[in-house]
C-alpha cells in the first residue's frame, strides 16, 4: 500500500519533468547572456590562514586576509546566486597595503597574500567545472609607487614624466599620473612588449576567459589594437571588458574598433543611482541612456551595467543617506539591472547588502552570515529568468509606458515577449498596455499574478508602490481544467487510500485487544 501511495504522489511530478525534458536544447551561451559577480579578493573570504602575514582587519587600508582559496571556497555561493561569470580584482604581486591589487610590483607573479599560481589555476578550473567563466582585472596604465623599474636607469623611458591628471584633455590624460601612481608609457615598444607578454602569460598559465582592462582610456587606441590582436591570437574567444571612464557613449564607442568587446557603462551607473536612490524618481533618464547606447554602439547589449563598484560609495549607503529602505531600493534597481539591455555586473556583498562610504570604506569584508533572504532570492530569480528567457538577454528593447515614476518596457526575441514593469513611485500606479498580442496573458514571474486582455483589448496593469515585476507574454488558454481535474482525482485517491489504511489499522488494533 505504501508503494501505491508513493506512486500516486509522484505522478504529477513525473508529468512535470516529462514536460521539461521535451524542451529544445539551448543555444550556446553568448557573452551578452552572462551575468557577472565582481569580487575584491582580499575582502571576500579568508580561505588560507597560512598567508595571513601583515593582516590587520581593524585597518581599512591593510590586508584583511581574503585570498584565492577563499574565492574557491565560495564558488558554490556564487553559483547558487545564479551568476555565470566571476570577475576578480587584480591578483598580481602588489606593494605593501596594496590589498586592492592596483599597486602592482610584478606583473607576472601572484600576490603572496592571495596565494600562488597554482591557486589561480585551480580557481579557474573549479569555476569552469561549475560552468562559470572567469575574468581577471588587468592593469596596464601604471605601477605601484615603489616599483623597481623606477630605479632602473635603463627604464627611464618606460614612464611618463610626473604630472597631475587633467580634466578634459584626453591626450594629456593618457600621459598623466593617476592619484600619484607612476604612469607607464605604453607608446614605448619595450613597455608594450612586456605588457603583451604578461597578458599572454596569464592566459596560458590559468586558462582565464577574459580581462577587465582597468583605466582603458589611459592608453592609446593603437596600443589596444595591438593588445587585442595579441591576446586573441592566443584565444580567439577571449573577452575584453574595457573600463573606459567616460559618461559620453560616443567617446567610449570609439574604442570598439580596438578589439574591446564590452565596456563599463558609467552613464548607466550614474543615471541608475539617481533614479533608484530614493522614491518617486522618474525612469525617463534610464530610458534615454538605453536609447543613446543603441545609437552609439555596434554591440550595445554587451555593455557592462552596474549599480556598485570598487571605486564608488555603496548603493546601500546612498539609499540610507536619503532615509530610504535599502532593501526596497535594491530590489527595484536589481530588477532593472538584470532586465535592461546589457550584462549585469554585481559587486560582491550587494546581496547582504553591504554598507560603505568612499574608498576604502566600500571595500568592507564580505559578511556571509548577513545575507538578506529577500535580495538573495531576487538575484536568484532574475538570474534564472535570464537563463530561461533569451528575450531578456538578446531581445529588442521598446518602452511601452513611462509616467509619474512608473516605467514599463518590452523585450522581444524570436517570438518570445517579456514585459518589465517598475513602479518607483510612492503610490499605486497603473497603465493600459495595447502594444501586445491579442488573446494572450501576462504571467508575473516575481509576484505570480496573471493579467488577461480586457474587453477594450488593453492589458490593465496595476502596480503597488515601490514594486517591480517581470511578465512573460503567453497564449491565454484559460484554466487547464483537464490538468486540474487530474490532480483533483489524484488527491481524492490519496485521501481515500489514507482513510482506508487508517480504518484497517484501527480494526487490526481492535482485534488485538479482543485477543
């Protein structure tokens, strides 16, 4: 009888799984399908206490003990969140207190605080085993202040003369010292050759999938052309994410011809912070940003969109300073980040969410015990949607409604339609959507609601204050009475079987007592 009960309970699940197995096999992932989790190695997880020399967790400018082993130990966390790519801060040998990785002392050695080359190799391999790609942050613009090349008379031409960073003069910018750091002369053939060799070395040694090119506009386009040719001669699919610091899409797009595949989207960042840091912000500016990117870039869907990064105040702090609930603000911002055209880049700790002001306060140690369940679930769901619905990663973008703090936009790809609604207002908002197929329904994936076409052929969408939802537009078949009836029969049989077993056991108990 127990076998019968088990079988009855399994039937609906077996049917569900059979339905899933009939789904068409997915196409190979493209870079625009990725979602990126950005880790500062020293501030993520301490996995190896043996390399904890000169560690001082009370000093925000000192090493705190995070290392490559710690990142390896937390790959399951990154995978559970649904991220498909891991971006890590520079791991090259750094000077004292260069915990962030940007004060490089040796371009072809792993920083001792972080581990060894074997650890770097193992990180990439174990990430690949989980189908997670890996990007290294790669610096070419400068060295640390105490680099031995500065004392080498044969390398005086390897650096530009010391001068401050200017404002708008890009030519001057390329030969300036950033924050007092020695600026490499990337026009020097010997410097170029060394950096090209270093890039090839890391690719061959670790099998890494890409580089984030730190301060990309601090070197000439000619340099990047040669750099790209060199790395892609080693791996033709190697991914280059250019960190070209400008809010002008046209200026950044000029670097597309250099072989860079993607760019940090600073224009998106600045507008997203302005929109989502407080309630009632209009989303019109974000819509303008997306339109401008579409006009400026050949591959706008490869842009790296972000809300937090290692150089800015944490979004949590910005929202809190405006007396807003950071969790609510984050949920809205993340929904837009993951559903707008582009690759979402999420800075470690956003799922907590970590607090932090200007650097180095925004580099606090990751708190794995403090992860917020609401935010973690939101990130997991959004990543799952991007994986299941290619319209969210490859689809066209069209705004359907944008008024009074609420925006609705549509993503379409090969017959698949997704509608995203974000109400950033302090009150309930509604919209009548007409630019959708007839006789369909909008099924919510975050809030589980269903919106059907009304008699006037419009889809009546209502959103409570400070909420967001992602809808899949699908044919409206009404209620599936056949399936409902089948499940009802299964449940009825289950109840009858339980009652029969109970009655049988009771009778057997009475017989035993009589004896």
